């Protein structure tokens, strides 16, 4: 439901931005001096084309990279635990990006947001286990941690594909 609302809002904004500027190019007195800003156009689905300016693209790529590194680290921890290995809570982990730090209603931002939520869950489970005095997490907790880390990885692969278009 939220995605439909966001998509509808995005569609209204796009339509509003398109209206009223039909003859803008013809009314310009500065012929030849208005150079277009460099942009990257990304096809995100059959109905959505996302145009990013360099600053937007850099921001999204930076968020992707921070989440990707974090996802790799937490997936390794949960995978080691699933394989019966001990993992020290002294391992330095820093959650790099809160879901609230991801803004935007385009499909890249939404996928980054979903990945950040899953990573926050995986990190939260790990932090709770480190705060617990038991020597090994239960199988259910390990499964939840692995699932959250893998779900984040799936979302980040989606982002990678969208950014490479």
C-alpha cells in the first residue's frame, strides 16, 4: 500500500513538473548559453525512468557502498554462527546508515531503504546476542540473522543492477 502511495505521489510530482513548461525552450533569450546539466538516465522498470544528476548519483552510490560493506560484514558473522563457529562480540561493527537516512521515492532509494531496514534488524539481533550472557545464540535467532542479512544482500543486488543501467 505504501509503495502505491509513493508511486502515485511520484507520478503526480512528475506530471506537475512537466506542466506549464511546454514552450520554455522557445521563450529563452539566451540561445546557446543554457547548457543542459549532465545527468544519468536509469531505466528502473518498464514504467519508470529515473534521471539522476551527478550529485544524486554520487549520494546513492555512496549509500549503496556503505550498506554493501556493512551487509558483507554482518552476513559473515551470521554465516559463521550458522556453521557453528564462535564469533567474538569484540568485533568492531558500526551500522553505517539508518533507514531514516535514505531519502527519495525512486526505486533505487526504496531498495536502499529496504536494505537498510534488513541490516538494522541483522545488526540489532547481533547486538542483542552480544548483550546476552549465553555463549551461543539459539538456532532461531541465527536463522533470523542470516535471513535478514541475505534479504539485505538481495536488495543491494537490485540496487547494483539499477545503478549499472
